[in-house]
């Protein structure tokens, strides 16, 4: 219990079993989904340059050369592909390659007819206009964009027949990271055709720290370290000439030496006198003991309460939650959601964990039942992610489900946009759970998953991931440039993800070349004194850690590349695009400016090349049939199971839609009164015929469209205290999901309430709905299948209020749960609370005999009782006991007792229980 924390990753069903198990790494998730979405034969036939004629590509890849330079954090690769062309007529061909989200094309060239034509970045609309004009006039044109599915797409119009073509692409990318600080450079097989061609692969490594080892999966390589480089630089080549193409993934695995402090890299571009930096950090928390971890975090738990969870599954889930909420500590915030066709939550927003919060949450958990119909996960997730992110409390979300949902792929894409603010853990229960939902959600936000096939040991498996969430981390990370004297520095990403255990951090910065910065940098160079910036963060013990970072502009500057500039600009563009999505701000001009400067394709920019042909093409140009250009790279959702019975369809059985329902008032859930609730009435199946609008059949479509602008809220006064586990919510299992326009690419969340028009109709329909009480307003997710409403919240605890009295707890027949349920939020037990359990608390040591110290001895006695009698269930209570141990040690330290006093008292207590 008190041993140093070690990585638990190898223990998971999602586990990382050896250093070459790269497919479980978070960076590989993009390719994992790609493999599920597309058959290998189809994907490899459509990679690179292609035009299909009778299902055969008229372009044949003859040679593929990759020249790559890799540094501590990133890579720059030059791809050169030479194609023969068997087309007998001009064609509009396609060039396509899967591009990882951390990769960007920063340059490309087309070579044919002894011409080398360089691509240029233009605003997307202007690029398309210029492309169309060139094609219409019989010239050649090439336009490149990056699609939402992650593909880099290049359209080559009026490509002359029988002319060989050479494509040269420059790709800048962050390296993938894996366990133990490994860095991976991945070439996925879907990037290459399946037939034979000449493959040339050369890599240059230029690190600022020594390299422990270099390995490669999928290719035999030679490694030659540069002399006098202290193993910081190396050359990698293939052992044998490769003429058979690429048959499997190529993963270059680099193991650098450990570095427990941030490391900076500086790059200088002489043309505009600009500097860019990259900060690389992979901390080690090996010396932090488990009971020393006292870090802030926000924990949000989502429990599937659909009908299919009834019986053993919901009972085990409830018991697991009883243990979980007692495992948290006073450094945490907490919230709990129950979801099905609708959702309920214990608090409007997460609350700081204290005795009052614990009591309310405990009452909520006791009433968890499988009574919410079908399975709709999007509405509660949108509600959670619509809340402002607090970097002091890293958000960790736990989802427990046994089902399937509609629009799974969109949900995964949606949560992936919050990977910098949220980490997701998922549990899949039973054999019928949608495994891709469980895996996809966790991987999208760099979390972990657990498949629970049998519920016998469910609590143990649930606590396994909670233990991971408790592992040491560095959060609330900030980079302070003020001490350096540099101004107007652009940091990307602007929101730094918490540095969880076994993760690596990369921060990029662009330093403007203004007069002030030039003066500061020149002074640093002349004096040979590096500038210092400071990285700060909240450490695992609850203290603020500070790391000085030296920027040596005289000796540690790279001038032969623009790799860091390119990635810094790319990351900044991503920040700006995210601001456009979430905050509705316009950054088009800045994005276009950065795109043009660094040659980056973005939401607002495209590559364009046009060339006047010496011989204007007069023949009819053939256009490639894309055969359904790939959509978002997510595996297709399996058919939704629709179960008969009294639970509204259970797993996926109730799919509802907001945009196509009659405006009927939401009914209160059968959850306990006093908690925040959403409606439990399912929404009606979309009708084929257009509905008329009159007083008796009110259509809510127009009202819902105004929801973004209205600020009236529906509040449920729930007087029904029925918590019957088998009560059905009356969901319509045949209703179909709909999120409005299918063309919508974004699932933006805007806090909103029910419109006045809808309110008036609801007043007609149900007098139980009170529209005047506005004491609580819950955000209503846009395009949500359920209409979220709230009930008044219990008042938040005040700092000067007296602590709540310890209440007697009715025995559950489970002594471990009974003991945990009377534990206080700080981890202690009181004498009065355990009297009903008849645990002897006399024979306290003399130092703890005063009445004011009774709780210290009582807590030691309960720890001894649990440890002695429930040793086989240690995984379940370990975190709760760590909390108790921390509290006891703190009290003992105030008495100035020796460090081994706790162990001595605990040993004595075990002999008494």
C-alpha cells in the first residue's frame, strides 16, 4: 500500500505487453480506426497517385524514396514517388495519403514533361477558382486540401497521357510516444500500394540527448552512430535493397535516455530573423509513494442505466460506485451521471469533495437503477464538455456501459476534440457491448479501457482504472516568459494537457522578430548568458513545482531547418480553428497568413499549382470516380440491437430525436428527488409526411431552432419518489436517431434552455411543470436526443457552516461497504459512527487517549479491521485506506511522534480486532 507507484499499464486488457506492442499506443489509434474503416485491398489501391480504369490504376509506382530527419520531438520527411502513366487520354487523377492528426504537409512539387512545378498556398476559395479556370482553359492544374477524415488529397487536372509523373511531398510530424519514454516513427502499410516497387528509406537522427537504443519493426535496418556525438546522432539505412515494396507497417522505435527536466530546442530562420522553440518534457514520478499523492482532479462518472443493465450488472455497478466515491479525497471535484434515453446528474456542475458532497452523492448512488430505457451517451457527454475547463482540476471521465449507441463515430470524433482538456476511461460490460465504442472513446482522449466479461470481479476491474487516474501527474502547466524579457510570444498549444504518468509533453513557441525581442536575444548572444523561462505545474503531492528552462541562443540554435517553425505554426492554426469551433470567433485572416508563410493546408487554405500547357488539351478529360470518397475515419456502427421486454429496448433500444418530436412536457425520472435531471420521456419517431402546426398538434421544430437564444428554463418539481428498479420509462424502442442536418460537420455545444414557444405549449400539456422557478439552469445540448431539464440544487456548503452530523447507516449486510459508507471525506472514522458495528475502540495508546484524539485511534482500528479481514479485496479498498492513512499520519505528525508510530499503532490495532 505504501510502496512506490509503478506503472499499471501492463495489467490492462488494453494492456501494453512489450515494448513493440505499438498498436496499443495512443498515437496508433488513427491507424487502428483506418484499418477498421477500410479494407486493406481498397485502401492500398487508392493510396498515392491513382486513376481507376476497369478497376485498375493507370498509374504504376516504380520507386518510393523517403528521406527523414528526426529530432527529440519531431520528424521531417521528404517523400519522392515516381509513377509511370498508362492512360491514353488526359485524366483528372487523385493523389491521396492518410495523414495522422499530428502531421502536416508543408510542401509539395509535381514533376512531369521535364518541368518541376512548385505548389503554393492560397485561400481555399481562391485556390478552387483558379483551379477551375486553368482546367477550363485546357491547362494543367493541381490542387491539394486536407479533408476532415484526415486524408491529404491532391487533385491533378488535365494530366497528359503517357507522361510519367513524379510527386514530391514534405511532411512534418510529431513523433508518436509509447511507454517508458519510447519515441515511434510510423509508416503505415496503407501509405503504400500492395504490389512490388523499389523502396528507399534513409533516416538521420539528431538528438540533444544520448540515445539508448534504436530498433525497427517491419524492416531490417543498419544503424551507424556518428563519431564523437555521444550517441546523439545516427544514420539509419535499410540492410538490403528493397524491391518488393512494403508489406507491413514500419515502426522505428527510438529509446532516448531519461530526462527528468524540460529540454529546449531553438530554431532560427534567417530570411525573417525569426526564432521558434520546442520544449520537450518526460518526467519520472518513480519516487512518489502512493499515500503521498494528493493532487487535484475532477472525476465525472457516467453509469449506463438502460434496461439491459438490470439485475447483476446494475447491482455491481452500484456497489462499485459506493467504493469509488469513498476513494476520492478533498483535493477532488466530483459529479455522477446516470444515462439512458435521458440522463440524471447529482450536481449541476462538479462540486468539491467534502462531507456534504459525499452525503448527497451517496444518497444518489443508493438509488441508481436500470430504469432509463435505451442508451444515449451523446447528451450527457455534451453536457459535461460544455462546462468551462478548469486546469487546476484535470478532468477525468469514467464511462460504464453494456450497450451500443447510435452515431457512435460522431460521438468519438466530438470527444476527441477535447483531448487536451479531458481524459476518458471506459468500461465495457458483457459480451454484447460495442467494443469499438469502449475502445474508441478511451483512445480518442488518451485514456484506458477495461472489458468486463463477467461481473463477478467487476469492482476490482473498475478500481484498476481508478488507480491509474490516481497516478502522479503534473497539472495546471504554464510557461512563463516574463523573466526572459521576450514579448508577444505565441505558445502552441495554448491549453497544455496535464502531463499524466507515462506521457510526454511538447510545447511550441514562435518568437516574433520585433525590435524588442531582437535586442534581448542579441544581448544574450553577446554576453553568452542564456535566457531563462519557467515551466510551472501542480505536482503530485499538491505542491507547485517549478522548472527553469535555459534558452541558449548562442550555442544551441539550429539554422538548417524550419521543422520547429512549421510545427509551431501548425499547432497554432489548430488552436485558432478550435477557437472558431467553440467560441465562434473568426481567425481566417491569421490562419491564411500562417498557411501561406509556412506552406500549410488548413480549414481555410489549399495548395494550388497551375501551368499553361504548350499544347492545350482539347480532348475530353476523364474524371476519376472516387467510389464514395472515405468519410470520417471511424468504423461503421454495428446494427443497433432492439430487445423486447419491459425496459424500452435496453441496449440501444430507445433512440430519440429532438428535432422531430411533438412538444410534450418532460416527465420526471424515477431517480431520487432533489437531483439534477433530464427528461425521461423518449422522443417520437420521425414521420415521413410533413406535419401541420395547430393548437392540438404543436410542432417544436421552429421553437427548438430558437433554443440558442432563449433563456427560460423548464424546472421539474418531482414529487414522485418511486425508485422501483424495474419501472419502464415508456420509451419508444422504434424511434430513429436524428441530429438534424446530416451535413453538419461539427457538434457544437451551446448552453441553452427551452424556448418560450415550447414553454407555452408545455404549460398547456402538463400543469406539473413549473416555468417560473429559475433557480437552476442546466445547459441543453444542441441536437440532443433528449430535452434536458433541471431541478433546484441543494445549496453549496459554506465555509463557515458546521459540519453535518454523522448519521447512522442501515446495514447492507456487506461489512466492507458498511464501513466505507460511514467514512468521512477526509478518510477518518468517528467513534459514534462505528458503535453500531460493535467494533471495540478501547485500549488506545496513551498518546491518543485524550478525547479530542479519539477519532485518530478509531480510524487506525477501522484500517486494521479492513486490512485484516478483507485482504482478498485489497484492490477495492486500497485508495480509501490510503486516504485514511494519510489523514492519520498528518494527525500523528502534529503530535511530533516518530515516523514509525503509525506502523506500530496499526500492528497493535490488528491484534485487537
